[in-house]
C-alpha cells in the first residue's frame, strides 16, 4: 500500500530544509524537486509533476551543466513520465 500523503509531507519537509539551508539554486534543491516530481507523477498529478521536474531541470542545468549525469537523469525521468501517460 502506497502512502502518498505521508510521502508528500516528508518530501515537502525535505525541500523546505534544503531551501532554508542552501537557497533556491543549489544541487540539493534540484534533488528535492525531482523527488516531488516523481511522487506527483506516481500520484497522477501531472501539473505538479511538471512544475517540479521543470524546476529540477532548470536548476541542475544552471548549477551542474548540460552534461552532468543528474541533469540528464531529470530530463530522462520527465520524458519517461510523459511517455507513460
């Protein structure tokens, strides 16, 4: 049984902790956005999934660069989610 409500609260709390510690343009913030994007995708909440994946992709591109494996992973994860619709 998947407890999306608890997962959402924990991921949101993780995001808030990272945001408070590192600000809005940090690698760890891109992690948190990707976690939330994946969760919302699993929940079928594509509007929120799209927002969080776009944030993860944008931040990782700025902070890590186009060729970094995490940036590529976020692009791939978002593409896979869209293809599964």
